[in-house]
């Protein structure tokens, strides 16, 4: 008489697996949620420069800090429970460090978003009647922001990070000579991400006259 094949009791394994990976999923959510939300906010801000999005970004940073703490705690619980599982795949063994890197990635991403948001987009419009071969802004710290060539009637934008409040000096080299002067705009580091437009209206070789208008 043949005896029946031995069976193993796996009844508790699915519940243990779910309990363990519940904490991993919580940590994964805590790492991914602020990262995705911050990416959406900074993308919308750099597209529209809608100032109310700055408030949304600050809220996301504060919520992200809370989620980071929750995520770290969840990851610690997961690491404490996972060795008690009878079998772990290679993906399961690597998932903890990957989620930890995701949580930590929020900090450099946050710094990068803040840096991008603080840069003021300044657009130069060439209405001199001739092409500008080289246009340069010089800030109050003697830092140069090169725009390169700007065709007749064309415009070019650059993002300027204001280390401190002040006006911009400019030089524009054309076939008729050099135009220089002060741009009638004031970049304030506390007024982050505020777009400015500078229109060069004076034809060379006379001194350029600038007017700054809000787009």
C-alpha cells in the first residue's frame, strides 16, 4: 500500500508575506509620492510660472518630510520582518535598499526643484532693426550671463539665479557697434521665478534704450 505524499502547511505563508510587504509598500509610497508630486509641480511652474504653485511646492516639501520619517520607520519594520520569511527571492532581497535609495533621492530632487524655481527667466527681444551678434548681461556681482546671437526681431531666454537683489548691466554687439546700458528690471531673490522681458528698442550705433515689461 502506497502512503500519501507528505504535504507542507503553507497556510500562514501568504499572510506573513502580505504583512511583511505591506510595510515595504508603505515605504515605497512614502518615497514615490512626494517625488512624483514635486516633479509635477515644478514642471507646471516652469511652464506657466503661476506663483500659487510655489505654495503647493512648499506644502509638498513639508508633507515629504513627514512621509520620509514614516517611510524610514516602515522600511525598518520591513527589514526586521523579512529575515523571518522562509524564502526570499533576489528581487525581495534587493527591494529594501532600492526603496531606501528612493527615499533619499527626495532630498537632492527637492534641492534641484528649489534651485530651478529660484531662477528668474529673463527674455531679451531684439527690436534694434539689425541682428545682435553677441548679447551679455552682467549682474551686480560681475557675473556674466551669455545669450549669444539674437536675430533681428527674434528673442532669446535665459534663466538667471539672483544671489542678491540688483539690476543688470548689458552689452550688445552688432554690426553697427556696441550697445550698452542698464536693464530697467530688478531681480529679487525673494521674488523667486518671476519672469521678465527686456526689449531693446534703440537702433545701433546709438546707445540702446531698454524697457522691461511683464509678459
